[in-house]
């Protein structure tokens, strides 16, 4: 438990010194996947909080169609797909990082996003429409920081140069497209299968009824 | 015995009340759009007051087909295209006279080349400020150009005290007319300087403007169209020769026109390519319609997949900037306020009383809305319900700047329809003007008006800060004091801690 706490505190060092921090995590075991998971889930929960409790001026969500489980799902899923996509790409490009390490990089990179999101939710309670740019700037700063952390983190764990990292990221984008396509395909296939089974059972029941009565 | 009678009597009365309630609840399927562009049920704002069968009005004969209705100061002009006549009634639709033959001031029929002069398939009528009636004699073909004319009539009394209309002037195609548009106006309006604005079917150059003396002035107010990106791409690639062979894209022609109290032209079009279905055109020909509503004033929400949209074919505007447009496709009337916010939707297609088969024109008649139906040959008169009247009164009061009155009316409207965002906002505006910012915020929030909410919040926050100034300034002062004190101590020790 003490070790977990220490590792959690270490994330503060990582977001300010990403090259050093991610190196330490990779080779000296200063970070943990469970902590990354924690950040990922907190980020998902914050998305729910943001839709429900952001200030009225910036909150355009329709409360009628609010579904917190779906919001968590949609905020966590992209990161997981990215992890899979990036791993499947970098194995082909001689990346040294494992899937676990990519996952950790992504999770730790979310810390500034979480921090700015919390600040933004609080700030949004007290702003007028004229001050919305400040709010947007805050969120954008968090986003940029996240991108920077992911980029440097992947650089470190895969032992890549700048250009190679860019190339693998582009290919990762392509891989994500393929994954999404396959998911969609599988989804529609399953849907049709379910529909077929439903139809079949209904038909069978009707006929059975016909015979029995 | 007595008791059963009482119970049965009550029951019977209840049934009668229920029946009446369901009978009067016509148009109960009314709706509006909310902030998220979902349709929300609305209390009906208008109910059918009467449906007038024009052929059945005592005095009318030889009735053909409704083309246009125009409400003047004391008259209603019903243009009968096939019957080649204009039926004149008063505001209660009591027949006064019919205009078909051209008469001079002495009530004699005018002739031209030995033939009686008469209206030929007229399509539009408009009463100018001085009471003169301008009729677009669209079916007439002159000898020189083979195009139509506009006839100007004035009202007079004959020897027996009956009203008749004599021809005061005839405007044929002006000799200085330019462009490829044919001079066949179908709908027209006349402004306070007696300039004539005529809409020509298929006229892509805009509205034809004639001077008071009948000479051609200019074209006015062309429509903007939506570009499809693909089309734009191919046209940007094409050479000059290829472009010359491609079909030209014309500006969509207007199909109907009205004039507001400030002399601005309201014109509609139903082209699926056009951006604005209803335009408010200023004297320099620009569209200055306001679009403050959840949707621009183009009727129903466009279906993004099928691109199905409302087919707007008529517009009418009253003295308070409220305008109504008519969707021929679904038989609906959309009423907007000056800002372009949707107030009401009424009407639908069908054969029942008050429903539309092929609506083609509408007009304000006081607060009532009247709409003509070509195939049914009827004019439906819709009158505001209590809810509708509250909204109309509020809109009028707001338009003339009577905030308190408007707020009260909006609150009344809220009693009838709690789904009505505009009423929350309207009441909020009153509270805001009365410096009750906290309540105003609450109502703006209910009405989903973020910019107004933000305005009220700004005031509220400033008030809150100045009220609790001490609370906010104390920590700042303390901090400042601490800094000063530490500096003081630091320097007193000669730079050593």
C-alpha cells in the first residue's frame, strides 16, 4: 500500500519531467498499471461530472439523454483502442515498449487533463459568456499537455526518435481506423445473428402453438 | 330514486363537458422546438374560428379558384384567378362588390378596340396606403410586348350608394424595362412612396421595382443559394469552355411578398437550394432577417438525411414585426416574432374543416390568421386561444418596449404552456429590467437562454462581490500585510534571516 502511494505521488514528477519520469517507470519500476487504470477511471467519472455539473453557460448537454454509463464507456474506450492500435503498430516498427507500458504512458498523461478538468468545472460555475475563452483555454492547455506527455512518453518507452514516433503515430491512426471498422463489422454481424435467432424462435413458437392447439 | 337521478345527471353533464372539451381541442397536436431542436408538445395557440366557402358567400358568382387574399384597412380582397375577378368583402367576409370589368369614374365599362376591358387571370392584389387597389392582371397580354399589366383601382360610390371600383391607371410593361425577366407579375406590394414591387414567377433577377409613374426602376433582392462542395470543386476545375456548357445556377425566384410597417419587403421562396426561405429585404436589397431562434425561420427542421424541407409559399407580416409563413407541403403555418423566434405552429393537411388540401396564401386579420386553400375554395380563419393571445400580447408589448406588460403576459402564457421556452425568457427579461437578477437567472435557465443568463449572472456577480467586499478583500489584505512584514523583518536584519 505504501508502495502504491509512493508510485501515485511519483506521477507528479512524471508530468513535469516526462522523459526522465517515463524512463524511471520503464526501467526502475516507479510506476504501475493499476495507477494508470485509476487515472483512466477518474477521467471517465470526471466526464460524467462535467456533463452534469458544468456551469450553465458552458453546459449544452441535454439532461434528458444523459447516460452516465455510456459517458464513462465512451471516455475510456478511445484510450484502450489507442493502446491496442499503438502496440500493434510499434511491434512492427521495432518499438521497445510493451502494451503495459503504453497503457501506463496514456494513463499518466491523463493527470493534467484531470487537473484542468477539475479546475474548469469549478471555474465554469463562476463565468459569464464573455469569459468562456478562459475556460476553453484551460481545457485546451490540459489537452496540449496530454498530447505532449503521450508523445514524449511513447518516445521514451519505445526508444524512438522524433520522426519515427510521428510515423508510428500516423500508422497508429490507420490501425485505429481498421479496429473501428472491424468492431462495427462484428457488431452488425452479431446484430443480424441475434435478429435471426429471435425470428427463428418466434416462428418456431408460433408453429408449435399451431400444432398444439 | 332521487340519488340515482343525481348521479346520472352528473355523469351526463361530465360526458357533455368531456365531449365539448375534446371537440374544441382542435390542433391539440401543436408543437414547438426546444434548445436541442427536439419537438416538444405545445398548447394550441390558434383554434379554427370559421371556414368560409368563398363560392357560398352571398353575392359571389362565377367563382373559379382562389389565388391570393389580401387584407386592407377595411376590406378583404379575394383574388379569383380562374373566375378572373377580385371579390371585395369587409373584415367579416360580408360581400361588398366584385371587380372584373374595367369601369371609369362614371361607372361605365371601358373598352379597348371595341372589346370590353376586363381582368384576365389575376394573381395578386394589394391595397396601397391611400386606399388604391393594385391588381396584378397576370393573364393579360398587351399588343406591344405580349406581357402582362398592373391595374390600379379606386373605390367610389355609385348613384344608388353602392360601392364600385373604377380604373385609375393601368401600368403595362415599361419601355425602359431591362433583363431577361418577363413582365408578368403575380404578387405585388406598394410602399408608402407608391413604388410597386412585383414578384415574377421564375424571375431569377429578383423583385421587379417600378416607380410611382410606372417606369422601371431596378431589380431588387436576389436570393443566395447553398453550394454543394462537390459542385464547387468541379466548377473550380472546369475550363471556360466547359463552364459555358454546364447548366447555369440561377438565383431562386421569390414566390410571394409582403410589406411591413417600416417599408421593408418580406419575400419567400421554396427552392430547396436557397439558404433563406423568407427574406426581410432592406432598401439596398440585402436580406436582414433576424435569426435569433433555435432554428432559422425556414419552417420545420431540415431532415439532414433526406434534405426534406418546408415548402414556403406565402408570408404575411403585421405591425409588430410578427410574421407568418405558410408551408404548402405539410399545410402548416409558422408564426415568428421580430427576432425570428418560432412562436407557434398551426394547421395541418387533411379534408376536415380547417385543414388544408392545397393552401396557397395567408394573411393577418388583426390577430387572426386567415389562409386560403386553392382546391377547397375556402378561407380558414384561425383565432388565437387564450394561450396564443397571451403570447401575442406579450410579443406586441415587448416590441413597443413595454417590459412590465410583456413580462406579465409571458407569465400568463406560462400558465397555459410550461414547455414554452420563450415565455420563461420573456418573464426573465422583465425581472432583469427590474434588477431582480437572481430570479432572472433562474428563468433564463429554465428558458435555456445562455446569453441572457450570462448577462444576468454578470450583474448578480458584481452585486454579490460588492455586497461581500470585506469577505473577499480581507485575505488579500492579510497576504499583502504578511509580505510587507516579512520584507520589513528581512531588511531590518540587514539581509540576514
